C-alpha cells in the first residue's frame, strides 16, 4: 500500500524578474487574478485534491502572503459593523482554507533549493509540490490524477504538457516511453530548458509534482546547474535514471491536456485574467459582452 499524499509544498520565494516592476515588493504569487491572488487558486486546488497541510517556502516580502491566509480581526470587525456578511464570509474562508505553515528560503538559490527547505516539515512521506505562479483550470483536476498514478506506479509523478518545439527552451523537458497505462508515460531522462534542436521531446514539465521523499537525498547532493541555480530537474533526473524503484526512484509523467496559465509571464497572466473573468457566473456575461464589442471596434 502506497502512503497517502497529505502535504503540499508551495515555493513562493523566486525573484519574479519577468514581472518587474510589479514584483519588486510583492511576490508574483500575490498578483491578483480577478479578485483573488494567484496563490489562492493554487491552495484551493490542493484542498480540492484532499490535501490541507500547506507549507509555503517564502522569501522576501512574504508578509502580504501571510496576512492573506490569516485572520484579520480589524477587517472582519469593519465588515461586520457594515453588515457586509458576504465579504466577511469570503475573508474568513481564506484563513480557514488550509493548515498553513511557513519556512524561509534565505536566498533564492533555485527551485530545487526551495523544495529542499521543506525536508524537515515533510519527513519521510510522499508529498505534492505546486508552483504558486502556475494556475490550472479547476475543471481539470490533474493533481488528483497524479496522486492516483503515484498509488499505482510508486516513485515520483510529473505533470507533462506538449508544447510547440519553439517554446521548449522555457521548460524542463522529459524524454518518455509508453507505460501501457492510458495518459501515463515513463520518464527516461530530463533536461532543464534545452534548445529546440537538442530537446529530447516536446513534453514540458509544468508546475505540479507528486514526489517521493527520496528527492531530498538527491537535492542535498545536487550542485548548482543551469543558471547557477540548484535545479529540481537535476534531482528528478537522478530519480528517473539512477535510483532503483525499490529505493524511491522511478519517475512517470501524467500528460495534461487542459488549460494552464503561467502567471509569472505577462502574456499568460493577461490570458488567465481574461479567461477566468469570462468564465465567472457573476462577471462573465457582462465582461464577455464588453470584450466582444471592444474587440470588434479594433481596426483589423
Ligand atoms: P521561476 O523560475 O518561475 O521563478 O520559479 P522566478 O525565478 O521567480 O521567475 P523569473 O524567471 O525571475 O520571472 C518557479 C517557482 O519556484 C519559486 C518561484 O517563486 C516560483 O513559484 N522559486 C524559484 C523559489 O521559491 N525559490 C527559488 O530560488 C526559485
């Protein structure tokens, strides 16, 4: 019997340089997507998959994030005094969403280093990693599928998305083989941000992982790689290629075909805001009408 996945690690300590100057004093994970910060969608996704222990790996400017997931008595009193029960319920719900913990990453030395900061909290059990700048449409509950795949295959599970070959240099890239299990592939190699010419495939690794605790042993030994950062991809590669399945090795990928947004990228962020607003029952009808009229008024 495979151990259940009970804990989620959410690294939010990156510098977010692609979104400067907005991210100078605010983590990119706190940028609003309609009326919630991006990270709230990600925490809600973990909770919907049945995980309510969330560890944030934070860096500078973390206070806004901590306040967001905490009770704010003066705000609650003000809303109560105004009789604004709907908004009062919303702000309380965020604080009660999950059992939230924090660990600090002193310096942003890379995603692998950020995940290693979680070793003490996670201990020796499988865990999920969700990148807080990656929003996945809730109609595609891929994290739940990944947890089911971990129960069937053991080892670690990645989320893979086919991208245009011209885009693969922005992602970790997986070489894969079929497993016989529909929508699940065996990962035989991993390369961080390869050129299109040398990439082993067009399968990009996106920001959801279900990892065996063995990854911590590999991360402790991982030296800075591409960009001088300690890369999660390098430790995962060892799990895929060198560590036997009986010792926590073995990596498979779940092929994701739904909608996903990288809110750390300006264009993808704008697409997330527009699509999520258009899908909303409260805003959608008026917003879609305005959007259609506005687009029609643009010169072709
Ligand atoms: P990214 O590479 O997208 O984040 O990391 P970044 O470095 O902040 O972005 P740019 O390229 O400068 O715009 C993926 C995730 O890992 C976290 C980030 O916060 C993001 O959620 N991360 C990255 C850390 O927590 N620590 C790090 O040292 C690096």
